[in-house]
C-alpha cells in the first residue's frame, strides 16, 4: 500500500532537495524558470518577472500542506542556490506508481546533478512511499534528459508518437520506468 509522506528534505552528495521557499525567487529567475528553452523542454511557460515567480511559488508552497504533494527545489550545496526542480507530478495511489518531472538550469546540465536528484527521488519513492513503479518521460528532442533517465536505472517502455506540438513540428514523448524489484536488485 502506498504511503504518502509529502515533500520531505532529501540530501545527496552535492544537493539538497527541499520544499520551495519565497527566498528561492531570485535564483529561480537567474538559473532556470525564465529560460524559455529550459521551460519548453519541461513543458512549462517561462516566468520572467518576480510577480510571476511569486505566483508560481504561491502554488507550490500552498500545496505542501497536502501529504500527496511532492515537489522539490534542487539546491546546490556549494552556494545554497535553487538551480532547478524535481517532482512526482503524478502519483497514482491505487496502482502504486508515480511519474517524475524535472528541469535544471542550462549552466548545471551535463554535470550529473539531474541524475543525482532523480536517483534520490526514485529511492524515496521505493524506500519511503512503497511505490511499485516510477515512470519518467522526455521529449525526443531532449537527448540530455534521455541520458539522465537511463543513468537513473530506468528501462525504455515505448513512444507516444507526435505527442507535443512545438515550434511548428510534432515531437515524440518517450516513456521509461523502473520497478521496485529492479531498484532493489541494483543496490
């Protein structure tokens, strides 16, 4: 049976994954939330003003009181700045699975940080929430995200063809997952 625990702080070697605070606004604007390319790959709009970021933070912070809400600010330990986010944006309590989404600022990509965060959230899902399966997807044009997913131990499941319409063209959505048994065998 799935156990809802809410967004709890997770610490990794280089990161702290924690609830968002209003003090994250400047780093969010600087590192990722105002970057149209990052946000489009993540399927989110760009937030270019402090007011827009505050509205986004209102939504995130207001949802933390719910035990079935899971969204973490990705904080770089070396400077305490928010460099991205990761979430279980879909949690299916009946079928015991959750789906991860993440984005990380372009200056912090290809350094293993997104993989580190993803592995930590997967571990929390299996070890503390009792999930059976964690799934994750990426747009076919986002090759760095594919590498994150594969390094996190996930297996390719299939492609939803022409799922997104971006910049005048259709883009596929590729799905991957990891089962509890696979996660336990990888330890």
